[in-house]
């Protein structure tokens, strides 16, 4: 049994038929072939599958594809600038060596995109607390924190949100 | 050769794809018609399999195949996976079978596989495979497993001793006779897990036209997997290609060859369609190898001044149910103990013990964290016994740098005498002491205590054998486009290998780094390979890239010199051309030379020059290169809750020449994070029947951004004389002494309670127990 859903993914209208038990991450990865969204635990702890659903950072392993009907979704494939260059947060990630294997990176980018948009005034302690819902086994987090704080400083000085 | 890139904090060439969702991990590789596997795993730690009924499962929707051990192809049936690191000390080379035949020896061991049109359908059908298990007596406890009447972990065995290892040198008995002080400790240390954020993954297809397999695997060692497949399937070496595409972290466990990596290709051939299996996190915590369960019982002899005289003891190593990577971890543990110290006599007896748990093999640090923990805890206890400062007792015993190279008196795991090649251990410790404010810390500690805060500092030193051989190779080639291509069979799991290799080649050819492409992890790209482990790739592949690039550069110069009728010394490389230096005439682009030498009819190579702008070199180091470091941790402990916070963490690190400080610091920061997990977070719990109970990331705690501080890192560079680029490995040093330094700091913070901590990890509830025990002990002393 399949259900029809209609949604927007990275600015494009998508209509699809999905099985009720398929979660949103599997739908994105396997039906839309957007393999940039990664699955680390499929029980809502590691945060690797985090994407933006209607602007909010959401774990796509804990949401069924059918629940995404009518939503506006942004994945890592949709984060770049319109000319294809890296956005401010992606650029800062590269500069601060905020990724190693890169598997958790899509989730961190999504989580931080929301944080930086909503709270560019955030300080390090609070940022670290907010990031505790995303696990990285490679970097030890300091590059990620440094990158985010640099972008936050830029925003406070009048830059645009990633 | 110019050095524009070597030593510079070059941003990574890997990042662009990974930051935009264009990475290609195994599960991102999509082949038409792919079927999906789900494994049926043992729910018992030890049981006999009396039968398997898969008839129902075979009839379920979408199911294409159900395989049990007895359904495997005849050449595989009853065979075990190749033991890649044999050792005569191993009593019985028990590795896993692709599917358990008549006995399961740990919870999670694969028993059958279901292949279906989707993973959902495969898992549905796996539920319908009925296995008739007859539970057998279980041995889960390491200390109990060595008793004469212990339950055997394997039913056919009379004991659980997988190996005995004895190492040592000097006259230990004499050392203890003449000692002014002897300190003793029993130090249990716990297994941890790798837990890369990408779990294991394998995709296989069989090409009937060429009678050959292609296997994509999230492996650290494509050539190792290829060897295992060739061995167990009894096929020619040319009939398997293994590709490790982007791999989402490894940390050791992805080095092993697993049953799933054998069974999935077999199914792909039987069905004539690609088959994929992606491990889920529960499977990872059940069936991916772990490390670190050891119990050390140690005695340290010192003279009246705190100089070490001798060390002796016994270590038990929990091997789990099988020995897939031999006894490397306990062996490395046993020879890492002396560390950076002058230790005149040493004797350690190690028992490697089978239990009914998932096997243990090297995990970031590979036996070294436990050895360093044992030595450093003993030194802290000795400092207490002698009334010395903890840094001072270490300082008195550090090997003076004038004594380099320093023969320890042991044989390392590469079979070569354990000789430290270079290093300045006193300088490293002195720098750590200085940067951490060690000498003024007691004042800060007293001031904090006056406010009711318990803070402490701990110090730990280590020496790490890195860059092990036997070899790793690299090919450098100038392509007809003029771009430079580097290829190595060893895989990368996030370390930035492509970047550092490209740095070396870009310098050699005097080109921009964007002109260099790097392919890693494909057995088709180079005939031989070993793998990513033992912090070995910078030494082995880096040196191979350096040497093979130099060979191609020389060839470019020879060809240009012949063409322009000048001496080779008058030729230089610049802007992708090879040209006569300081002259207007005579330049060839790399592309032109590549096309000429690549088989252009009518072009004759100068005499003595082989075709192609290509060279392969396999660097084989004469022995391991020994990195070292000194760590200081500063923590705050809440004695009410047992909660621990790392306030500061200082690392002084010597990995020889630093090729890219951005990347080395990333390795150290990440390594320390792993060590923090081992110190007070990560505990793989089993019930009394050896059932794992921490099988989700909600139960097994990994360090998060709120827990891991920014590490303050200082480099000391003692170039290794053992390779052409002077490097040593840097991937594991961050982890190795971290638990030792942190536990020392916790103990220091809790000095007012007199707590002694000889175990890792130390979780809050256990810390509260120790505080209560110490308080009870103190009350007893006061009453007496």
C-alpha cells in the first residue's frame, strides 16, 4: 500500500508514492537519490540524518515520509549558494577542519543552519549544549564549534545567514 | 624540490564533495536491481545449533534467497575466515565462519541471511527463520575464564587460553630485592567500541562475463578483504576487485574482515544481482569488534629517590570468542608498558583469554591505552608513596634525549627490536608542565576547594610505535592531460590522506595542489596493499608518494635534457612544464611529455628510460617509527553526583615532521575525544549471560560537544631518521594517554576524600561508590 505525498525538496516540487513504514531519510536517499543525508543510528540519537523541515532542524530517521506531505525540505544538497559555491558555514567548516570522514557533517550543517539563523548571538557554552544532539566520532568538535562561532560573529556584523 | 605545501596548514581536497552531499559512501553506490540482505543473529552467547527452519521465510513476499551455513557453496562450507596475523603463540586459530555452522559463541554472531527486494522485506523474513538453539554453558567474565573449571567459550575446548605471551628483559628478581619502595595495583580496564558514525557496509556484484566480483566495502583494508575473499572462495587473485569508497570513520574495527563481507558476495553470485547490506547501529554494537577489556596486576620497584628499578606482573586480555586479528592488541599492550622511561628490568606474563563475547581487535590506540594507563597509574601511586610530585617522579625517569636511538630490550610487533628512533621526552613533559601551569596549580586547587569546588590535574606520557610496515605502495603518474594522479590501495576514513599525499606530490612537481588527483582504496589501482591501521599511512604511503614522485620528476628532467641537449641539472619544473632553466628556449608541457612517453608512434624514448610518466614505489620501513607525547588534563568533579567535567586539556605531541598542522591537530583533538569516552563515558555493558545491554547510542554514551573541550596543542618535531620525509604516525596519540591523564586528574581532584582509582572508565555511579568506600575507610581509620 502506497500513499501519495507532495512536498518541496531543495526548492523543487516533488510528488511521490511512499510506503507508510518508509522513514523520511530513506525516502530522500533511495527514492529521490539525495544520498547526502546520512543515517548513523536510526534511533534519533546521532543526528547525522538531520535536515531542515519547514526551516527547523529535524531528524529524518524519526519522521515518516508520509508525514512530510506538504512540507518544505532542505537537505545538504540544497545548502550551497545559488552559484554553486560553498555558503558561509560550509566555507568555515573547510577552513576550521570541522569535518574528517564527513559522514556526520550533513546533520551538523542542518542543525547549525537553524541555530545561526535563529540565534546569531549564541555563545560557545550554549552552542556546545545545542550541538550535543549531533555526534561526531572524528573531530572532537572543536573545529565545528570554531566554524559556527566564526559564522555567528560574521552575522552579528551584518553578514547573511547561511 | 620546493616546499610550498609540506608543513603548511593546507585546507583539504576532500572537503568540497563532503560539504555538498556529493560524498560517495558504500550505501550511496546505487546499482540497478540491487537486492538487500538482513542477517539472522544469535540471541545466545553460547549455544548449539540443532537445526534451522527457513521454509516459511523462503515463501515470504520479496524474498529471493535464504542461506544458512549448510547452504553455502561447497568450497566455503566449514571454512573459517582467513586469519590475517598468525602467531605461533595462538593455541587455536579460531576465526569466525561466514555463517555459524553448529555452534554460536557470542550474541550477534550471524547464523543465516535473507536476501529480499528491500531491507524491510528482508528483515520481515529474517524474523521467520527459526533456529533451534540448545543453550550451552557461558563464560562472560574475564577473570573467571582462566579458572581450571571455567566453562569453555568453545564447546570442544578444555580451557579458554587463546595464547600466552611472555615479554621482558633484565633481572627483575634482583630489582625487587634491592628496592626501597614497591607499589602494586590491580587495574581493570574496559572494552570500548569504535562506533564510527557510518556503520559497516558492503555491496557486491558478480560479473558473469568476466567471472569476477566487485565488492564495495566500508573497510580500512581493501587488499585485506580481497585476500580473505580469494582464500575462502578459492578463486584467482584476478577475480576480485575491492573498493573502499568514502568511508565514514574506522578507528580500527573496519580493519577486520567480517562474515557479512564474505556472505554478501556469495549471494550476489548465486542470484546474479547486486546485493547490499548496511549494518544498523544495534548490529554494530552486537557484532563489530571491540577492544580494551584487560586486567593488569602489577608491581613496581623503585629506589629511595624514585628511580625505577623493575616492573613485573600479569595481564589478562579478553579476546572474546575469536582471534580475527591474532593477538596483536595484547602483544602491543605488553611491549608499550615501559614507555618513555628508563626501566632496567621488566617481566610481564599475558594470558589471552576466550570469552563468549564479540571478539576484540585493535581499536584506536590498539592495546596502548591500557598499557599506558597501567604504567602511569603505578607512577602516580609511587609518587604518593615517596611524597614526590607526580611530574617530578616522571621527570627523574624519562629517557634522556642523548640516549636516542634507545633500545628498550623488547621485540615489537613488527618482529624488529623495539628501538626508539628519535624524540625528546624530557622537553615534551617540561613543555606540558609549563603550558598547563602545573607548578602553580596547587594554589588554584586550594582556592577552588575553599569555594567548595573539586578540581584536579593529571599527567600522562606515552611512546607509540607508528608507521608499521611491512610496506604500502603508491603510484605517481602524469596523465596525458598533464594532471598528476596518485594512487594507493590503502583506504582513507577521514584522516585527510588525499590532501597530504597531494601536498607531497605538488611540491615534487612544483604545481598547484589542484593539479593533483588522489585515488585511494581500490585494489584495481595497485597490485599490493596492507591497509589503514597502526598510524602507518603517512610513513608508508607518504614516503612512497615522495619516492615515486621523485622518480617521475627525474624522468621528466631526463627526457627534457635529451630533447634540448642540455644537462639534467639545467632543467627545472614550473607551471606544469619542464624547461631549460634561465633561458627563453626549450619547454615541454607535462601533457606533451606524457603523450610522447605514453606510446606515441614515432617517438623514441631516450636510451635507458622506460615508457610512461609513471612510477610505483612500495616503501618498506626498516622498523616502526616511535611517536610520543605528554598530556595534562584538568577536571572538576562533583562528589555528590560523580559528574566529571574536563576543564582544560593540554597535549604536547611529537610525530616527527608535521606535514599538515591543521590535519595533525584534528587527529589529536579527535583522538582525545575518544580517550575522554574511554575515561568516563563509554561502557559496553553485558548481563550475567554475556548479553550486551547497551545496544543503542542512547545506552552507550559517546562524547558530545558539551563534554569535549578544545585541546591546547603544542608540537615538538623530532624527525624520524627511518623514512625520507621524517614523519611518524599521528592518528592514535590523542587517545593513548587520555584515560590515564584524566583518571589521574579525577584522583587529584578528590584528594580530600583519599580516593584511589585503578580502573577505566570511571562512570559517575562508580565514582560515588569509590568516594563512599574511601569515606568509610577513613572513618574506620579514625575510629582505630
